[in-house]
C-alpha cells in the first residue's frame, strides 16, 4: 500500500478500536454472558429493532472498503471480485474481533448483527469508491493545487 493508504487505514483502525471499546473497563463480563458464541447474543435482539444502530455500524466500516478498493483495484489493478472478497473478509475479521472484545466490557454489548452491519459497510465502501472515488480524488487534488499555488 502507499504510505498515505497505510496511514489512513491505521488511523481508521485506531479510531474503530477507540470508539467501539470505550469506556475501557475490562472487568468481569456482564452477567448472563457465557463463552463461545453466546458472547454475541446479548445485543442481537435489541439491535434488530434499531435501524439507526445498524446504519451507523455500516457507515463505520465504509472507509475500510473504500481504502482497500482505492489501493487494490485502482492502483494495482486487482479484479473487483478479489477486492470484494478482501474487503468482506477484513471487515468480518476486524468486526468479530471488536465484538468479541466488547463481550468482556460490562458497559458494552456484542452482537452478530453488528458484525453483519460492519461487513456490509466494508462492501459498501468498495462500491462507493468504485462509483465516486475518482471524482472525489480529482476534487481533492484540485483543492490541494489551489491551496498551495
């Protein structure tokens, strides 16, 4: 990846970790949560009835897909199915890790619905960069040239 792409991806990942695990009280797991897949069950039913929560989780992972598509498909000419697979897998693994960690925070709930939303967001990001990425990059380059001239 280019230096800028790596930096943006690292900043995004740090923001995801900071935002999804705050407050950082790694005490005992909330009552009623056991190990295994049960850690993902607590928030699932509540999240089904809150479309805004789902939408925000989708939006949170859009930058991941956009950055991966920008670099892999537009810079290295990797095929779209490979980029979609890469973005979906990365979104799934990062989301599973974050949701699993949330299961051990008394003030947070883990949910497979969030994992689905986050993975969807990574795929939406690929589509967004496919559709508007070149336009956005050209616009930002014009702004940069105007500012420094």
